C-alpha cells in the first residue's frame, strides 16, 4: 500500500483505519499552543518516517504539507502524534488527554467558528443527553472504523456508550473522547456531567464511557 493509499477513506475492517484531517488539525493546533511553532516542528520531526510524510513533503523535508479537513489520514499517524504529545507535554502521563478532550470540545463547539457550532443554539440548552445520542454519528464522520452504541440507564441522567470493532484504539484516545463528551455536554446543555472512561482492549468492547449528569443547568 502506497502512502497515497493510506490517506484515502477506507471502511474495510481488514484495512488500516483512518481519521478525518479535522482530528489531526486539532492536535496540531493544541501542540502549537503548548510548545510554540518551533516546539511543534521538533515534535513532528520526532515521529517515524511513515508518519512524518503525512505532515511534510518528505520524511526529511522542512516544508509542511497542508492537512485537509475533508481528507482521510492513517489512524496510525493520529495515534503516534497523540502519543508524542503525551510524552512531550504531559511527561508521559496519559491524563493529559483529559485536558486535550476538554480543550477539543471548546474548539469544536465555539459558537462562532467551531465545526459543531450548530449544537450551541439555545434550543439545545437543558438537553443533557443530546451529545450522548449524537456521539455515534459524530464518530462515524471522524473515524473509518469502529462503532459506538448508546444505552440509556436513566433518561437524561445516566447512560453508557460502548465503542466496538476498533481494537487498534488506544487508552489515550479513549480518555480524550470521554473528556470531550464531558465538556461538550456542559457547553451545550449547561449540565455538569461526569464521564468515567474504561479501556477494555481484551474484552467485547474496546472502550466504555459511563455518563452521569451531576446537576441542573445554571440559570
């Protein structure tokens, strides 16, 4: 498989999973905020050759490629970049992904320029389960592999989302997703919500996200 083939959308579960460029752009922006332009370049240069060519014209080139929000890129590269950020910014502590998840939600749901700003309309205020029910659709738009199922435990109070069919997913990625849902629910509905993420690589589901609404929207 050529590098070009790796950049195309592929829903065949036997092929390498891919992610939308939006996710890579988010990590690149976060890295620049934390490390500055030079620090970001240094971090990207620390990736292996196969992943560096996603960001540069060649593995040894200093010239950046443009990452497209609409293109699909190897999940392997997303995983490698996230791992490098955890090592460099978080000093190896995967809990940094909780911060990244909260930050990502604030970017995505920015009412003026977020890619999901549609959900910030007043009509969605007070709807604590909106993100829980929307996450499976959002996942399918961003990842070519895996499926998230939602189960209501107590309407608008408790629920579980289960990620299945994606054994390649990392614990860091799961922590990021759980934190993203936690902050997204607060932004959209006003409800304080706790999301407990359970990484289960050896059993039926790859990640479980246990959701619990803690209080009512602030007046």
